[in-house]
């Protein structure tokens, strides 16, 4: 049977005519070894012995000249490409992200921005595999002079690989405005959860800026086995108890509660948390890749779905804060 290894196939094809002796007997040597030992089963004293020995020497010299360069070429190929491939999908230590990628660093930069009466926030998500589109998106956002922050609603990468995180991170850190992320379901694949936490930080976190409470959270129920922890309802409720410290609320996650990948046992509890929060402006999410804004529960709460860069749109949200009334928002989907 022909070997499955393509390199051995070369040896097999080249030597397939030599792995039988002139007497028709099977040669006991594997055909790849015949590159160096193309011996037959011609017996001592046979009339063809001298001619066969000359053939052996000639063939061995030729095959050695071919085989050694082939091995060298193969070794150089593996060495030069070692940084382009991951040896295993569960590797986690091949990329050391700069501190500028972390949510903690970007949050620190965001909180340095003085309070203002109009906030301008960009929402995107599902950047996986669309690296050229992501590059164009970053370039376009950087052209907008008054962007306060960029929010990425998960699925930064596709397969949970370290190299993917690196490629996306290299683009995101080019943003001039602070950026903050939520984890997506594809970010959870392989060892993606650990890599995500190493680069960006906790899966759930919240903060207050300009008297608005932002609740960034994990809703990838399917990847957590629908075990009741994603989303973490109790944690979300705890982030909303100090209502005297904020005037309105924005939620950001990846999977929306009305999607089959959301834990259906938590859907109603989640929607209730959102309704009970102080002056919820909207719930932002990704996962669907297409842009839309709706009130799926007919409860007055807006759910904003960000667009993937592959569809060449992003959500441009302005929040108006006048101090005399509840903050309000205006959303435009901008083509780039």
C-alpha cells in the first residue's frame, strides 16, 4: 500500500521500480531506504552480479544527491514558517499582547476624558476572518475627530487561535480612541477564553462614565454548556444596585437574548434585569453580523445589533446629556 505521507510518496514513487529484484523476488528493504541501499536479490556468482553492483553504486550516488538537498529544503521551510503556524489549537503563550490592548488600559484612558454633554460612541463586532475590512474600519473611525470610545461586541476571532488574536489586536490598537471589548462565542473556542482574558481581561466588568453605567458581560450560553452562568444574572444585578451613582445604563454583550445560542432558561430573567435597570438606553450586541435596532420584547427597551466589518457598516451612537432630563441617544449606521 502506498504511504499517506506526501514526502514518503516521493520516495515511494521514485523507488517503486527498485523494490523488486531482477529475479522478481520482493526486496525486504522499505522502498524509501532503497534511496541509499538499492540492493536486489542477485546471488553471488550470478552472471549479472557485476552489472547490478555498478547499478547499485550509481543509483545510490544519484539518490543521495537528490535526497540531501530535499531534506535541507524541508528543514529550512519548517524553520522559516514556524512563526506563521500554531503547532496546536490549545497553545496560549505564542502572543504577548501590548498593554494598550487590555480593557483595563483603555478604560483608564476613557475615564480621563472630562464629562461632556454629548458622547460619541462607535459600536462594531464580529471582526473574525475579515482582517482587511477591519483595517478599513479602523482607518475610517480614525478619520472621525470626536469619537470618545469604540465598543467591540465580541467574536474578535474565528477559531480561538493565538495568531488570530494577534492579527485582530494589531489592528485594534491602531484606534486613536479607547476601545473596549466583550467576549463572543467564537472567542471561546479552543483555548480562546484564556487567551482573551490574558489580552483583554475579565469576561464580565462594569464601569461608570459620564454618569452612565456600562455593563459588559458574557452571554455565550452555548459555549458554557447552558449551565446557567452565561449570562451571570446575579452578577448583573449587583452592578445596578448603587443607582445614586449613575443616571442611565447601557448593556453590551455578544449573543442577544432572543437568539438560539443564548441560554433560553435565562432569557426572561435577563430581559427583566435590563428592564429593571435605571434608565436603560439600549442593549448592544453582535452575533448576527447585520445591523438593526428593534424592541423585541415590546417593553420600550432598544436592542442594537452591530454590523460586522465584512458588511461595511458600523453603528455611530450619540448620547445627549443635558442634565435636566434622562439621557437619550441617536443611532446612525455608517457605511465605510
